[in-house]
């Protein structure tokens, strides 16, 4: 994360920026915010590898990693295409050559943390929360189980994820319902792939959360847990990321304002609901596996 952190600090001060637009207050603020996130990522890496890390409050570790894996793991799968596409788009916009080298350093950092963060989290969780990774999906019911609430929430989340996934895949495939005809030229490779990725992870999250709550569809706990974890973080964090299209920091979105707002807000709500359902699943599972009454 160090190259990313240093570049973001430099951009926050308005240095080595490719266009005047990136010197504006909005751009510099978002660069300062992402520099802070990079610093948090470096601290998490230290926490994952030092004894004092296991004494941190659970939320202080889980919350930033939930957001981070949601942002970076789906992007990691798209990086081989999105990276060159982003550089080509910037070159066509007249960015200087040094911007390309900065972009390469940023991508190296993002790919590195996208690979390292989930692996480090797996090792950390195996030591501190082993019930979150291994074992069968169905391990029994504790007294006073929250399973009825889990299944209700999971059903609502699954329906919402399927609907959102269908919309996103429809748009990615070229559908124009809900899109502004005057903005169709803004549908570049970046937009199509992000729409497709959001749709695919929404479907994966629906499958994962249903398997975890019904305990049917996978004997092993890890695959549906990973799918629901990444999907919930992705739906939440990408909805927040899409708020940037409401500023001058990105080209206007091709969706009608109402359609874009619905997709964005529904994604954020589904991500939070799925994350809360995961907490209930893990709470009951921990009680069973540790023999708590």
C-alpha cells in the first residue's frame, strides 16, 4: 500500500496532477480520504501479523476489512481489463505521460492489497475466530437461536439481490431501460464491467446468504460465507463509491437520476442487511461450537 499512500498524499497537496480538474477541492478531499484508508490498510497489515492485533476490538478489525475486501476483491478480478481501459481513457483525455506511471503504481498497490488482504484476514480469523471459516454449514442450533430472524432477513436480501442483479446484468448486456438516451455515450468499458460485476456479486450474495441460513446447498461453511462476506461489502462500498458520480469528479452516469439513486441506495441497504444477517449466523455458530449456553 505504500506507493498508493505516497501518491495520494502528493495528490492531496495538488502536486503532479494531470489535469486542472483534479486540483479542485473535491478531488483533493477524496484523495486525502483514500490516503487515510491506505494508512488504515497498513495498520491492519501490522495488526494481522503482530500479537497485539488479536487484542483489538472485533469491530475495529472487521469493519474496515469488510469494506476493503468488498472494494478490492471484485476489482482484482477486473483489473486486467479495467487497468488498461482506464489508462487509455486518461490518455484520450490528454493526460501527460507521467500520469500513466502513477496509474501503474496505483494498480500495483491495489492488486497487491486485493490479494494480500483476504489471505491475511483468513490467517487472522483462523487464529481468533476459527468458527468463521471451517467446519460444516450445519453445526446445530444453540438455545434461543436467532435462525427465524436470519431466514426472514435472508429471504428479503435474496429477493433484493436477484432483482438488483437482473437490472445490472441487463444494463451490462446493452439494455437501455432506465438509462438516459442523451447519456448513452457514457457507457464505456469501465461502466459495463462494473455493472456486470455488481450483478454477478449480487447473485453470489443471494446464494451465499440463503445457504448460510437454510443450511442447504453446500456442506462446507467457507464457500457461502466468503460469497456473502464479499458480496455484502461490495454492494455497500460500491454504492458509496457511486456517489462520486454526483460530483464533478467523474463523468455523469448514464442512468436516469431516479434509476441510479434506486440502484445505489438499494445496493447499500442490501449490503448492510446481508452483513447484519452474517453477524447473526456467526453469533449462533460461535455459541454452538464453543459450547456457550
